[in-house]
C-alpha cells in the first residue's frame, strides 16, 4: 500500500490497544518490518502510540442528559447566532510546520491540565487569535482543536449577530458569550475583523461599531468560560489595538514551506499513481508562495482530470495544467 495512504489511514485509527482494528494495525506494522521497511514501521508505531495516549488523556465532553443546550437566537428574527458542526465532519488532518504544530499542542495540553494549573493560580490559553493569509488553515485549525479535545464546535454567524437596528448587535454578542460560559466547546469567530475593526476607521458607522467593539473588549476581558474562543483574521492590521492584549495567544499561520508543500501533495495524490516523470520536489518549488488551500486544489484538479479521462495515473500534463489554471488565484 502507498506509504502516504498508510500514514493517513493509521492517523484515523482510534480505540484501546486490544480493539480488533488496533490489533490489525499492529500486525501491518510487523509485516512492514519483515519487508525491511523499518522507517515506515517506526513512523506507524509512533502514530498508533500517540493515538492510544490521546485516547487515555483526552476527555470527551458531553452535555449531561438532564441538561439541554440551546444556541441563542437574535431577538427580532429568531435566527441562531452560531452554527454547530458535528464532530464527524470536523476537518482535522493538517500539514503544519513543527514550530506551528507545537503551539497548537501547547493549547491542547494546557486545556487538559486546566485543573492542575488552577491549583497554582494559573489559567490555560483559551482566547486565541489566529492570523495569516487566506487559505492557510486558520478555520481548519480551530476545528482540529475541537476534534483533538473532543469538544463540541460552534461557528459564530455574523450575518445574524450584526443587526441594522441600534444596539441589537451588541446585545446578540452578549447573549452568545453568556450562553457559552459554562459549556465546554470551541467557539470560532471567523473573519473576526468584521466586528473587531479599529474604532478610528469606522467613523461612518454612527457609533454602532464603537459600541460593538467596546462590548467585545469587555466580553474578552471578563471571559472565564469552560470553552476555547478562537478568532481568525486575514487583516490583523485592521483590528482595534485594545483587542490584542485581551488574547492569551497569537498564532500566525504562514504559507507552507517546501517540506509542507511536498507533504500536502503526497497526501492529496496518495489514492492515485503518479507518472514517473513527476518530481514532487521540483514541482513543489513552483508552488512556493501559494496557500495550502490553493496547493490542495491544484492537486485535486490534476487527480480529477486523470480520473475523468480514465487514466491509470496522474500525468505531468495533468499537474502542469492544474498549476496554470490555478496560479492566478494567489495573486
């Protein structure tokens, strides 16, 4: 089986060590060792051990049967202020540099150790600002945190929160934060600059944006809830300066480097055979400076072209054509 495909498969395997699927996985590792693929066997063993460790350490937070949780709605139209994404649909397979990945692991470890930290008067990071270019995985990173921690995931609906009626936007925001105080979850405020813009840049908003930002400053300052707040922006320069010190952590998600590009391509191409003329190292150099989303789109477009034309492998033309069609997206 393709090495990249095996790796992806093993990352999805969860359960106790004696579970049937886990036993099969370890037998595959033994088979790879017999074939002399020691590096691959070691890599797969580490993945399984990490999964087993996470299974033991990570609590799955569920609402008790006698407790119901309702997403708050706006007062005028009764529309929900946030959208729930089921756990099984969360995107969690990401390609990140070791440095960036360690920052997210630190958030997870601190959250899991929050009771121990509290005994020493310390608090975990739970108000996080993610910034960086579009398509570099900010929203996906929030979903990954929810997946890894076993927390429910909610995404704020700014189309509902922002109201044309005076004062209702701030009221909607307050209601949403209040409802989440005692509910362990990950709440994503995507494109946070919609409500966090600098007050001196909003002189045409008749004071409404000023009110929203002031309310937001207070909500972030006072937030001591059970969940994690994740705010994302492509335009960190437009955020009100007073907001920054309200966050516990700032993480920039950069465009992928050559190593990450090769991994993205390998993962995306893993289900199909590549023509021997395709050198992923050379091709990755052409993709330098592109976002992860665009790189994955190029790989997917090349794969779809090969499948549609009933080809048994992805050709060099498929890859180059996909690159030419998508290279302008990043500009």
